[in-house]
C-alpha cells in the first residue's frame, strides 16, 4: 500500500525533524511529569490501602498520551483502556479529579462510579476508559462517524495496547473507519505484553503498523518513549483526520516499567535486565536530556515545572483524601437519561 | 383512518424523524439502496444518501460498538440488524458499553441509539433467524425494550425510540410485519411504559407479548362465544413495563396468564408473575399461569416449528385451565 | 400397599361431602363391609363402609368433621400390618397440584419437569391445611366470612373468590325493577338488591315498582335494629337450598293462584279413619298424605302441571312423584313419595312417615330426596293462610297448603243457610313458561272440589 509508511525507530529524537517551539516543549514535559508524579502518588496510595480496586499505572509510557493529546482540542474525543490515567490527564482531567476518582470520592472525574478503569470526563473529551480490551477502537470509529456526519473537523482517538490488536474490534473498527474515511487515529501502545503474555507469542507478525496496509490506511510505527516522535507522527495523523483524508494507525512501541497492576507481582514473564534496559530509555529523562542538551530550554524552566507539579500531585492527594464519599442514595441514578 | 402495514408505518416514522433531525443515521446490512431485507428503509437512501443510510460490512460487533461511540458524540444511530439473532455478536459492546455509559458517566454522556431487528418464530426460519431474546435486555439496567404489535404502535413507538436519549431495542415480530391497521395521518408519539388493553373483560387477565397478542385475541373471540370475558393486555414496552395496568386488571379479574412465544425460564412471564405476586398477592384468585414457547432451539421443519409455539388452541386451553383453578 | 379411603360419591350430583363422624378409630382393624364413617352429603347422612380390609390410619391432616371435602379426597388409609404410614407421600401428592401448575403439553410451559418435584417440606404434615387463593382470603377478611368452613370450587378444592362471595350472602337474584323505580331508588338511596332480597320471600321475583321503593324509603326512616350476631356459615343444605331457590327465582315465571276449600268433609273423613285405627301402630294419614293422594290423582287429569321444561321442550311425566316439603333441624328437605298416583292413602301414609322420619334424622337416602314431579308444602301448622311457594325445579308447579280454620260460611245460596265450616287456603304457584293460567286454575279448581267432596276421589 503506497500510503503506508513506517518510521525507523530512533534513540535520537533530533533526527525526527525540526523541534516544536519552546512553549510546546515545556507543555509536553509538563504533561509527562504530571502523569508521572500523579501516578507515583497513586501507587503509594494504593499500597496504603486508599485505593480500593485495581490500579494500572502508565509509568514509562507517558510520551504516547502526551504526544498524541498535544494535538487534540477539547471537543475531540478520546477512548481509552484499563491503563488510562495518562490519557485522562493528557486530555485535561486534573490530578485532583483523577486521584479523587481512584479514592472513590464524589469529586472524582466519574463521581466515584468508575475508579481506575472507568474514567469519564466528557467536558474535556475523555469519553471513557474501559475495563474491556477492544471497544475503544469501535467507539472512536463511531465518534469519527458522528463528527463526519455532523460536518465538523473533530477527531476521534482510540488508545489500545498490543493485547487488543488480535481482538476482532481491531479488525472491525479499523476496517470500517478506513472504508468510510472516518476522522480517527488508532493509537496502539505496544508495550510488548498483554498483562504477562508476550506479544510475540500472541501473533506471528508483531509489526502492528504493517497491518495498516491490509485495511488500506497509513500504518506508522514510532518510538513510543520519544514524545517528539509521537508528537510528529500524531501531528500528521490528526491533520489527515481533520482534512477528511481518513484514519491513521499509529503504533507506539513503549514499555511499562511497573507491574501490570499495582500490587501484582512483576516477575516470571520478563527479566530484570529488560526492565532496567527500558528504564534507561525513560521518556521523561531522555526528553529532558535532549532539550537541555540542545539548549532549547534551561534547567530552571524544567525545575519550575517539577516544583509546580510536585505541589499539584501533593495537593491532589490531600484533595482526594478530604473529599466526600458519594451519597449512597445516588447509587442507581442516571441509569437512564432524564429525558 | 388510512390503513398501513406494520413495516410501512414504522418506515414512515423513521423517515419523518430523519427529515426532522439530521443527526439520525441508519446502519445495517443492505439497508442502503437495497432498502433493507424487510423493507425497513425502502426509498430512504434516495432521500438521505449513503452517509445516513450506511450499508455496513458484516461486522455486527463492529457497528454496534461504532454506533455506541457515535451516540456518545452527537449522532443518533439506528442500528438495523435485520434479524435480531445477528446482534448477538455485539453483546459485549451492548452490555459492557452501550448499557453502562450513561451510568458510568453519571448522566453526562447520552446514549441515543436504537437497535432494531426482527424477532420471532415464523415461516421455517430455523434457529439462527427466529430468536426473541428480549428478556436478556430487560434483565439489564440501561436498556429500553419495545415490542410493538400494531402498525400504529410501530410508528409511534419507533419515533419515541429515536427521540429517546437511552438505548432502545425496537423488536419487530416477523409475523406482524405485513399486518395492516389504522395509522393516523397526523403526527403522534407513543410514550414508553404504557400498556394497551386490547380487549376488556372481567373473568381473567392475559398479558400477551408481541405476536401472541393477536393469537390471544383469536382465542378470546372463541371463548367469548361461551360467555367468557378475558381482558387482554399488550404491554407494548417490556422495559419499562407498565405493571400498573396489569395490576389494575388483576385486581378486577383475580386471574393472570402470560402468553409469550419466548422461553419461560427467567422470562418476561416470570418477571410479571413475580411483580404481581409482590404487589397484588391478595388480588390473586388462582396461581399465575404462563404459556410459553418450548424451551428449545427453534427447529426448521414446519411440523416441528408449529409444535414449539403457543397457538390459539393452546391459548384457549390455558385460559380454560386458569379459569378452572 | 396402603389403600386410600376416599370421600365417596354417594349420589349422582354429589360433589363434596362432610365427615360427620368416624365409626372406626385410628389404629382399628377393619374388615371389608364394616362401616368406617358417616358423611353428610347434599341432604342426607350416610354410612360409608370399607371396601378393603386393613388397619385404619387417619393422617393428622385428614379432613375434620364439618369441613367440605371433594369427592375422591383422601380421608384415611388402610394399611397391612407392619406397613409404614404414607403421610409424607400423601402430603406431597395432595399439596403438589395446589402449589405448582401441572405439566402442560409440549406447547406450553418449559418448566414441565418442575411439577413433579416434591412440594417444599414445610407444607408436610401441617394439620388441616386448606387451600385458599390469596384473593379469596382477602375478600373473606373484608366480608368477615370464616373461610375455614367453606368448600372450594377451584382446582383441587381450592377456595376461590366466588366461594367466599357465595358464602357471604345468598346469591342475589338479578334485580328486576322498572326504570322509574330505579330512578326513585337512586334518589332516595334505596339499595334495590337489598329490597329485592327482602321481597323475594313474599313476592317471588316480581318487578320492583315505584310503590315498593316508596314503601322501602318510608320504612327506612325508622330502621330496624341491626342484627349484630356473627354470620353463620352455610351448611351444605342451606347452600343447596339457596342455590335452588335462587335458580328457581331467576329462571321461572311464577304465578300464584289462591283459593279456599271447604275441608269440613275431609276433616270428618280423617277423623273416622283415625277412630277406626285399631292401634297406634297403624299409620293415620295426615292431611298432607290425603292431599298427596288427591293431588297425584288430579295431576293424572292435568298432566300439564306434572311437567318439566327441558331445553326447548316440555316433558310431561307419566308417573307422579310427589315431593313433600319437610322442615328439619338441618333445614328444608323434600322427601319424595314415588308413584303416588298408584298408591293408596294407607301406603302413602306409611311411606311418608318413614321418609319424614329419616329426613329429620338426616338419614334419608339420596334417592329419597330427588326425582319429584310436583311438590306440596304445608305451612298450616304455623297458622299460615295463603303464601307464594317457590317452584321446586325442575317441576313446574307447587301447591301450598294453609291452615284449617272454622268460619261462618254460606252453605246454601238458595236457602241462605249459613253454618260453621272448616276452610283451608290453597296457593298454587305455577311456571307460566310451561303452563298457562287457565289450565292451572282448572287444576286448582279440581283440587278444591275434590277436597270438598272426598268421595269423588277416595274411591278411585
């Protein structure tokens, strides 16, 4: 397929082309740090028993949500997965709202109904994270259908992992988006393991981007730990979508450096060496090193962001802890519309 | 009043709504230029074009999920499954996503979507084209379930379904599609949760579902000759269920039979019976009776098929049994 | 193998029976032919004998006296020595149909198999667990009816709403009232159904007119004290009587003719027979016996009054079976003197004495209580003159006999001779659907003449 291109993975983001301006760089950095610091608080809170159900962290994968969502407007719609804290924060959910949700409080973004896996913030275009693998692709295609039908330039984005690639939703969603030229970006976060099942044992062909050719849409593979690589690739995908040129499949190869879920053992399916090796490619530290080395930003600017975000995360924790519980009388509200 | 078929009345409702609201679109296999296997969209493609009359690949799960996403983001999809049996591939999307999004978003994301499809055991369609399935959906929080039985109701209820911000199953029994009846010229809507008393009587109450309404009315005509006056209630919507009309009738008659082509176990009849016992135990003069289709996959051969559906004779017998209690 | 002892069907129309008493006791050894218990059915008390031998075992939940039991219901078991009591199995068998619908055919309930499962163990062994629908229970409570005494007409004897309603009041005939009477009743707050019920005893089912309503309204101004006694449950006899009377009032077109007969000669005749009777052992015919014979003969001459309306045909009976209304402690009974037209007064006297005795003791056989073609009801002993008897269906006429009173009468119009004569009022109610006024009047006229001139018929 002519339109299908695959970027080579690179350890050097500088090769990807011109850097965005400084405000964008600082914003990308800040978003990644917000995700990291907030999730570190979540992981601690989980160990303290303050979080009640599951908690899947995104630590190590922050560059993907950050790079993609940097191009999205508030009225664009994203659909996410069980590992969705990063997407929520990148799309505009505040650390307070995310933290409070995992604490089960009424001030949480889903008002205490969802927890880690069911984050909703339609006000900022977070149309839901899901405990089920696959549906995000179908629903994002549906958002694309809506936006096209209603003659807007809004886009729908599906985040999903490598585990979803072999689910029928991948085939059906991408196929329909492709045949109808829907404004959708399919963002595969290929972190190499579906929980503990290596991707290589789940498919003969581990090249997700190459599957784009099968459906007749561009399939782009990028280094998912390189926020700029993601940012560049997403820029083109979003442009195509807004211009009515159809969907894009974006494969972001990345790695989660914590266990599948907080509190779960993280051994037996991957080696310590492998984890350590990916830690050296941590998206935040490599980005930081890169922009400082190039002299685009100075240490003080990043330090200011670090301090501000540190406070934000601490404040979020206090906010969540001090927030009221939902009223039990509301447990069955809003099953149906009021209309 | 003019007479129309069930299908034409429903289609008139659909086209009126599509003309009124450009966010409505229809998806399904062969619902574009072909007009739908059951003529649900005949002539609409010419009016509204391919984007609003969207022929799909055979991807039931896919377009169920896709339309769920579309409903969340400003459109009002009508998903035409042709045969409701085909929707089963999309059950995960329906149950895990469609039904729950309004609740999970705490009422901030609407779900204005209609799932329509033909149901029922008719014409040796065999087991993959004969399902009823509605108790699956009435069981779950978040769904509306509509089973119209007359052309008038088909149109009025479909328009209500399309205007609803909730997911609605609009289930059309194949035995009714070509039935004719009066349909008002002027615009009207029929609200959900209002049963219709198709026949008034005082000796016993029969709640009949979908095609069983007409069968029951035939049975009652036979019994009327013997002076037996049966009240026949057509719930029209199974979720919400108008239990009040049923309770009122049982208060009058003391006897209740539920006639349902679908299976008995955990079915609509079981639900109605449980509610009536809970709410009107002291009105009951006899055990509540059910007459259902046989609990089996649907066989093909006409002789076998006839053996699994309640027919007029069986309904007459069931009413007699009830009166003898 | 335990043999069930059931409530037997002792007559053609018997649907339920009541245990009166056990003649054998739990644990007794019983031989074929021995009497087990007595039952009351319709209007008779009967002994029920064992048709098998064994040891009688009466389950704890067996029907108790004064409870109506469906024909065929289990009363007890006859066991062989060493055999276990079958209570549990029996309880399951009896209770299952009441709690679970029976399996239907292939076209109905997918749950068919559950009907064969045992009933929940909690219902086992509960004494006298009577089935009643929740609705019937509620209505019984509302109407203050003791449903424990009722017999159920639902499946397996379940008491249903209609049983309670029937017990709470005798079935009220449809009120027949003129439109004007209805309007006035509505305006004056008179309950037409009540009025009709009050009138039915004296006026039959005649239309209620405005005058009736006015009268009721006037009497309403000074209401009688309300009877506060608790309602008594209907006995089978009361219920049967209620049903028959109501049916008669509903369906017949009754007309009552009254006349007076001079019974002086008949009184003298009876006095002679009585004087001639050589011992107390010999039956002296009562006036009713004499009238039974007389009426039987008159009916041979007037077959239109010895008839039954059946569907669209009038059946004239060749035989004359005279029913004689008898008041008993159990209520009204009508034993039947069969073939009265071919029996002598003496035979009739002997037979009716036996019948009345047995009826009063509640021992009349079912066959003695049915099949009459004409009924005589005598209220003379209560100082009643004329009244309006209700036709005993399926008959088409009934003769009411009043008291005998001495009265100054014109004996001879020509000589204007006056004397004290013994007079008797006669009330003949006939069904105008079956027979017209004139033939009925001629029949009554013949009875009157024969009463006045006994020689004309005693020789026949």
